[in-house]
C-alpha cells in the first residue's frame, strides 16, 4: 500500500513535469509575433472585464479638457485691416476680427442670434425701437470697460460722410442714442425685421479711435494692432525684412465676460500659396488650415491624423468684367460669350469636392448647360460681330485688333485650375486669354484695390442675409468697396436700397430675383460655381463640431470648446 502511494505520488510529479514541458513546447513553437498577439488578447480581455465590472458598480473613466496648449493655423494671404468696419472684403481679416472683437450679438452654432456684449434687449411693439442693455463685466484688452459710448462711436463712424467702407448706408437711416453707460438705443423707422442680425458688427474702443479723422481710419497702422473685447487678444505680429507679416499670435483673454477658451494661444501663420500650406500640414508645422484647395485635398485626405470639415459657402465664384479697361468688354454680347463658352461641369470635376455648378448669384447646385449648343450660339455672336481670323494665327480680330483679354487671378491652386479651363474654352472660339497671376498680397494691393484688371476671377460671400449692397451698389466702385464689375445701374441701386429696408421676406426675395435677372441680362458677371469650404485640423485638436457656416470665420463659433490638453478621471453615477 505504501509503495502504491509512492508510485502514485511519483506519477503525479511526472505529469506535472510533463505538463510544464508541454507548455514550454507550445510557447517555444510559437513565433514571437504570435506570442505577442496572445499576450495582447489577454490584456484586452482583462481590461474589458475590468471595465464591465466598474460599470456595474457605476464607475466610469472620463476624459475632460483642461486649459493650455497652442493651436497653430496656416492661412493663405496677408492681413490688410483688422478693423471690423473695413474687414468684410477679406476672409483673412474677418477670421482674426472674429476672435479679437465682440459685437452686441453673435451667431451660435445653430445660426441663431444670441447676446454677446448685450446682456438683453427690448423691442418696441411697432418694431422701430431696439433698446440694448450691455453687460457690465466686459472690458477692452487694454483694461478699460466697454461702455455705450463705444457702441455709439462705432456705429456713428458708418454714418459719417467720410466713411467709405462696405457698411456705408447700412445704418444711414438709423438713430442711435446712449442714455447711460450701459444702454444703447437704435431707432429704425423702416422696421427692418432683420435689424437685430446686423448688430454682430465688432465694436471699436472709442478711446483708441476718436481722435482720428474718419477719412484716415482705413490707413492707420493701428488697424494691424487691434484692441478689442473678444475671446482672444492680440499679442504680437512677426514680420520679415520686407515688412510682410509672417505670423500673428493671439492669447486667451482671461478677463473675457463669457466662457473662456481652454486653448491658451493661437498662432496664425501666413503663406503665399496652397502648396506651402500643404507642406506645412504634412510636416506638422501647423495644426490646421483655414481652407484646403482641391489639389491638396486629394493628397491630404488619406492622412489619418487629419480631420476634415466641409461647408457650402453662401456665395459664388465668378468672372467680373472691368468695362473701363476694355472697349470690347463694354459690349454685353462679348460678355455673353464668356457665359456660353465656359465648361462649368469640367470646373466642378477638376475642383474635386470643392465646387458645385452655379449659373447665377443665389441658387444652389444647377445642372450643367448644353455645352455644344452654347458653343454654337457663341460662334453666331462672333460671326454677327464680324470677328475674323485674317492672319490664320488662331486668334480672331475685331475692330482692328485681336480679341485678347487679360484674366487676373490669385495664385492659389484653385484659381489656377479654373483659369486654365477658361483659357482653353475661349481658345476654341479664337479668343486669347492671358492669365496674370499674383500672390495674395499683390492681388489685393496691385489688382483689386486700384481696379487694375480687365477680367478678374474671385469669390464673393453675401452671408445669411444675402446682402448684395457691398458687391453691386454704385457707391462701392472704389476700394474698399467690392463692386468689381464697376456696375453703375440706377435700377440695381434702388433695388439694393429697398432690400435693406424691406421687412417682408417674400418682398425681399422678389427684389433679389429682380437684381439677379438684371445682372444676368446685362452679363455683368459670369457665375461659375458655389465654393465648398474645406477646413482641416489635426485630430489632437478636440472639441470641434460641425457648426452653422456662412463665412470662413464661422469655424471659430465655438472656439471656447476647443482643447488640446485633457485628463482622465473617474466618474461615479
């Protein structure tokens, strides 16, 4: 019996040794990668079981944002005027203005009007009197308190005869009063139902501007060193040897009257073209870009660390004609040839998710036109005008000269792509297009401001209220106005003025349709497509959501929720 027990004990030991040997053999037979997979699966199962157990106890892991970090964004172009009274023509300027300045009201992520510097407001029963009550905890970045005198000053500048900015006539019939430091009253006898929407205009500090003549304001250096009351304050700007701005640094406004941002600072870097932006994103020199062109989009969308947000813009990309620079362009039949000959479907295809065909100022996507039919009509017009190619060089002559036009464009990739298609389309008819490229700074300074072009390709964004006044009224012929087709039409002027004061939405829509019809009948511009704005950020920038979007600066509507740093914590239910 004793021997039996000893043998049994020895047998058990042999089985244990055998089992150990077998396990060692199994692991020895596995490759290193397979062993790692087994360990990883074990860890995943263990963590999953632990998580389920903690949830049953009502305990959750929670990642929450904490303050700190710098967001660096790349933008094509140069700041021109960081002044809300003159910034409407530049998306670069408007983006910075939206961060540095505050208006009486603001647009939230749903497109609704919400209080900003205003605490509340009252509207009279007859819809003519708007009494705005200001917040008492709003301060300028230099420490002074925001008062009603600042609001009165800002709006009074737009009413001054020497003011030439795009807001001219916006408030010309409005009376403004400041009965005390924290109350401002607007009296609008024309009962504009959208009046409160106009009060998003950034407010200027009176103590910084009041000593300047209104006629001098657009040219003052302090336009590039802004002091506002917004969520971020201007810290500094770096320039190169030529004086060109390389970057601007904004810092969190710790005295901001509403929710303060998590991000400590924003660095805006300025580049000459889209290729430079793409390179900077690829090399991680920037965390995001204000707009991604179609060529870069193709190359960047497969980079996993980037996230893209697409928004249809409220506006159009078009060719504008400067009739003062070309006798031929004064003929609306010549202008019609551009409308008939340009292949918009080809443009949409080349711009890759960045454009939708448009044939007029307001309507969204339209089907392509019958290109063959249009080309034949264009040929008939040229034949009627007796345009001929007498020397067989492929370029038609008319009135003793070649039919040649210069097309001025910004040197971004999108504009170059569109210009190439336009050039090829017109060449088929015997019309020569000379494409003249300028970088953003030169385009604004040497082309747009002095109206130094025959044809110009650019976009215009009329906003949610579809206010075309800055783009088509005859008072906006010269810079900083935005009437790039140099249209002087009394009919259009009257319609635009009526649009600003009408309150009935159906009446306003009819006015827009009439304006649109006149523009198309007179061929004042060729509307090509509705741009789609694509915004890219590194995924390390969290808290972004797809908001209401009308202008590029709307990407910052909820900037206070963006964050870079975070911490893990337990949350108990």
